[in-house]
C-alpha cells in the first residue's frame, strides 16, 4: 500500500488552559502570605495596578456585609465587581473542567472612563458564611503594615561567633584559612560529619593539618561544637566540666540502653549502682545535644489563619475570611485613559491594553479565589460540626470527593484550596487538610471512624494505663474492637509510632523507674 496524503475534518472537545485560567489556579493554591508576595510583584510589573491605601473597613459583630447591604446596588465605580446576591455558577468556579472561565473577554478600549478610579478589590465579594444566621461580611484587602520580624535587632550568628574565636586562637594564615573552611562544613546542629581525607584533598593540604585545626576548634564555645556524633558532643561538654571519667565514658558508649531505659544492663556495664546511674542520666539530660541552636536564632514564623470560624450568637457557626492578610488592589483606569490618549504607536497601545486586561483578570481571580476558599471552608465546617462541638473523638471520615460533590467543584480544586490554608477555630488553628482522614470500619457495622479519632482513642487508652497493666498492641486491638473500631494490630503499631509512643515493654520499664 503506497503512502498518501489527505485532509480530514474532525470535531472534538478538549480543555484549553488559557494563561488567565492558569493564573487563577496558581492563585488558588497560594496561602495568604504567598499571595501577598505575589501581588507585590504584580504591582511592580503592571502600571495599571495600584495598592489601595484607603482605610480598612472595620470588622464588627454584625452579620451584615460591611461593604454594602443586600438591598444596595453596586455603585458605578464597582461596575466590574461580581454581584454578591447571585448564585455562583460554573463560570465562577476555578474548576479546570469549566471552560466558561476562559471564554470571558474584555475590551479595555470600550471601558467607561467617566470615573477616575475603578475599584476591583474584593470588597464586593462575600467574605463571611454563616450557619444559623444571615450571610454577610466584608473582605479587606488592605496592605499589611511592616512585618514585626523586620524590626528586630540582628543577633550574632554561630559563624560570626566561631570566626571571632578562630582569629584569636589561630595565628597561622594557612591554618586560619582551613578553619574558615571547616566552619562552613558544620551542619545546623553544630556537628562536623565531613571526611578528613576528602577535605584534605579538596584543600590540597595534609590531613594532619586538618586534624590539628579541628582539634583546636573542638574546644571553641559553645561546648560540643564540631562533634562527630551525639556521644562525642556530650563528651566534649562533659570534658569542659571536668566530668568525663571512665564510668561516664562507658555510659556515653551505650546511650541506646539509656533510651530504652535498660538500667540493669547499664549498671552491669558501668559497674555502678542504680543511684549512680540515675545521677549520670540526669547530668546527661542537662547537656545540650545541639549546641549550634544556642547561637543561631531562626525567625519563628507564626501561622496566619486564612479563615476564621466563631460561634453564631443564635446557633451554628460563622466562617469568614481573614481580611487582614489579604491584599487590597485597585485598577487605575484614569491612568489607562491618560496613556491611551497620549500614545499613538500601535505596539504601545497593544501593550497598554494587555496590561489593563491582565490587571482586570488578576482582580477577578482574587475574587474567585476568596469565594472558593470560603465555600470550601464553610462546607468543611458544616460536615465536621460534631468535631467542633464535641471534640476529636467525633471527627468523621472525609475525603475530597465528599466536599467536591456538595459544592459542585472538581476534587483537584478542593485539593488546591485546602493546601497550605489554615482555619482558626474555637478548638485551635488547624490546616484544612487536617479534616480529611481515612475511614476505619465499625466492627458492629455502624458509622465508620476517622483515623484521627482512632489515634486519639489509642493515646487516651495508653495515657490511662496502669503501671501493673501495660497495654500491648494486641490488648489495644481488643479494647478498640469492643468500642466498635475494627482495626488491625499493625495499624495500631503504625499509629502508635507516628505519635512517638514507645512499645509496651519500654513503657513498662519507664513507668517502673519513675515510681
């Protein structure tokens, strides 16, 4: 059969990921802190975007929206905003399966420029969802103040502290250069785990020179720095205190026995009684196993909730977005009008039009992001109402499909919304992913249990066990099955290890020693 060329006309459907849709999906999976940084970059690159420097709307106890009441019509300068009163449709969803989002276009040259500013902030999007009361609230996309961590004074780092000692203790220029290189090889805990021969080959010097400089630097402050492992780190600190005798050295060589609370074997190896063992163990616990952390002070990044949840005065719950951490931006239509009138080059006019369209799409994506996060969070709260009311034992099994089916979105959209997002509740701050747990079947055929509630039951049973009746994993299986949890022994062991709970043998040994 000879090859031939021909034309065929075929009709098919495919999902087109426009740049605007890709941008909306990208914004959806960002946390509020990451979103603020992204908006800052966009403002720098897009002259049509402006940061709203107006006053933040006050957050009150009223359930009515702070932006406008339900019976008010949007003003002219809000013409581009979504109507809060209409029901969300497929076009509002960030669901990749919806192509309607990509079909909406704007003609920037047909924009009404009678108003000086066109505000496209999230003030018109719903920011509060209530259960048991009216729906309302307001979004605040105000620019946050200067972060507090930028006002803190800079503390001396471990490297600076070690370099000061190096310049004092070592005068030879070659040895000093080696010392500076070795300082860069210690890990975040202060240990030196590099191979001496490899370092010597890299620097092109003798291994004896490396060892000599290392021995000198092992005496630096803080004690334990440049240790090769945990036992070496503790030995350096004990030597600094003149407490490293042969018995203590033997104790340090068997730290694994101390971790297992195997005191009888330690007494036999060290040749001392239990009183001496207890004294040495207490002395070791007072040492610092990670000496580098005493000088390096990383900034503690507190969790900033993306969603707030509080009880409704009448009944149910109120779910609202964290208005303080959301950016508030405007589209400067007057600046666009001025540039359009003064620009005659087609290339420049096309660029200005593209920047304005991008600005409108960004603001629209922000509103859709807020609506989607609020919708998913509200449904999570509704389905996990028993957890918020009664505690972790009542956390129900939940998967992404359960939420996606109710709010009529794709599972991937729900996954992006719950990634890196936190909700502040009366029971604490939780990641939205926390509420999605696997189901463990009920032994009596009733409602399934969530994996998190089973972990809580295991921990509760172990905390309440008696020193004379330590619960093995098999006993835990029997007790949980009596309470309606059908679980295997290996699952018990996996959950116990994930909670850092030792085995029954180690718990029995530890509790007897604490008597």
